[in-house]
């Protein structure tokens, strides 16, 4: 069942957007009582694209490039550990490469802390079925906007899968069918805010029902 309040989900997506202008790969936000949001930066530099294309290599059933990136982000997190509070729920969030990295960070943290959740936007497939099995009980809101093509990579034929079913966000720009443009994190935020408004598709109550339906589908 979906447990994260909608304001936490929106804030997590906003952090995914706001981290891009920063020099650091990691942004920590504690604005909402009871929650710490850890946002991981997505694809921006040429080295990030090299990480993205290393899809033939796996380590512990995780995309090796994404896993290496997660270690780099975890190192930064350890250095800033005073910003975390174990009494708060840790929401790990990321867009694009950051979403895959966030998923693998959750896998690394889970054995020592199960008070975590994931919010990802336009994430590529992060690993294989063993990774999916390890994270099956972690709350994960996996958003896909419009016709975004990135969630369709790396190729499933190489054994890569998503850990959870997608939550589709209607295209923020009506009449546009562009899988590259739909990957824009600003459009993800705009579409999510629209989705959670009273006139949108989901209210808090029926969003819970929708995510439960997706979870039931996963387990069937």
C-alpha cells in the first residue's frame, strides 16, 4: 500500500529537479517532519552517459555502472551522515541515472535500515530479477512521464528489469509524443503536481488503490 504523503512525493521529485544546478551529486532535504529526502543527481556529464551504456556488465545482479555510481553517492552520504536522523523515514529519490542509482542505494542500505522508501522518475532498469526480489517489500513510487524512452533501457533481453510497476504521468505538454523530451525532470514535476490535485486522476485515497492494484499485479 502507498504510504508516503503526497507532499513528500512532490518534494522528492522537486529535489530531483533542484539537484541539477548543484556541484554535489547528492542533495539532502529535511523540510518535512518525519522524513529525510536523499536525492541523487541524474545524467548530466559525459561520464554519466558512459555509466548508462555499461549495460552488459552486472555486479550482484545490479547494473555495474549504476552500482559504481551508487558507491560514489554513498561515500558522500557517509560524509554528511550528521544530516540524517534514524527516527525519520529515508526517502531515496532520483531522476534518470539518479533513479537507478537510488534503487541500488536502497538495496545496499536495506539490510541495516528498512525504514526507507523510493521515489524515482524516468529511471532505467537498474538490475536483474534478484535485485527485484530483494526490493519487493520496499515502497517504491516509480514514475514514468508520457512516452519517456529511458525506462525502456537497458534492454530487457540482457536480463534487466524494473523492481516495481510504473505509475504513469500524463504528458505535461498535450499533443507531444517525444520520448526524449518527455524525459525532462521539470515536466515530471509539473505532471505529478497535476496528478495529485483534486481535478487530477488521483486523490490520496484512490492513489492508494492504484498502487495496491499494481502491487497485486506484481505478485500475481
